């Protein structure tokens, strides 16, 4: 979807990651963008989905939701971001 919209060049950050007790966990990642990962995302695992675009020297934008895998499905664990937050 990002590539089809013409933004592939600025999509340089991992799509999401495992969440552990210290935020970034040591479990499977969602893609191979930064490092190759063949591990499966296991049931009862928390993970983030955070696609972002980064324009060098200008700004970046990312949306994040946190999820948990359950047998046969994945559920959002917190509120879904609906507004832009400047950092």
C-alpha cells in the first residue's frame, strides 16, 4: 500500500516488533526490513504494528497500535490512534 502510493523510498523502518517486559522484546519481528527473521509470531505474544515514513532532513510520521496474538486471531490491546501527536 505504501509503495503503491509512491512512498516506498521513505519507508525505512521495521513495520513492527515483539513487545516484552521492557517494551522491545526478543521475539519475532513482523518483517525482514532491517534484519532477516524467520521465527513465527506465537500465540499469546504482544507485538506492535507501526508503519512509518521518514523524510530525511524534514520529518517522519508513524502510526502505532499494539496487539496480542490469540489462537486463530490477533486483537488490539489498547486504544487505536486517531489523531496526530507531534513529538
